[in-house]
C-alpha cells in the first residue's frame, strides 16, 4: 500500500490508526487475497459511490485503471451502485409505508380518512 496518507489520519489516535491501516494492508495483500486487484477496485468504486466518499472514489478509480479496468467496467460498477441506492429508496419507502400504513389510509379508505393518516406522523 502507498505510504502517502491523508492529513486526517493525523487526528486519529495511533492505536486506532494502526489497526485500520493493518486491516487495509492485509485486505490488499496480493498473496492472501481471493479477489484479483482489478475486481477488488471495481467493488471499492461501487462502495465509494454508495458511501459518498469522493476521495475514496477518485483513488479507487485510479487504482482500478492501473489494475487494467476499462472505462466500461468502471461505468458498470458505478451503475451497480446506482441500482443498489435506488433499491434502498424503494426499501425505505416500503418500510415507512408499512409502519404508517399510508397506502391503505390514504387511498384504499378514501380521502375521508386523511385525519387518521396524519395521526401516525411522528
């Protein structure tokens, strides 16, 4: 792993920083890795997009290209992240609807029950 570290690492206590960096180094250890570096970087791109880490995204795109990833592969990895995030919105909507029973209260029982639907709003 590259020796260049972000400045924010300076704010982390040494014992925690060491554990994180040891984990990261082990994750990318070529002799003990199950995934090849190109695949691992494509996964990291999707995870970076999903996590909203811009610095991670930039770094992993560069690493993926160096590991032989094509523009199409990177684009597909990003598309997987987009699809998972879209599914998350649907999932969260389903959970909220189930919790508040909005479809039944608002549409199946008619507009006369709008006051009942409002009672479940936090």
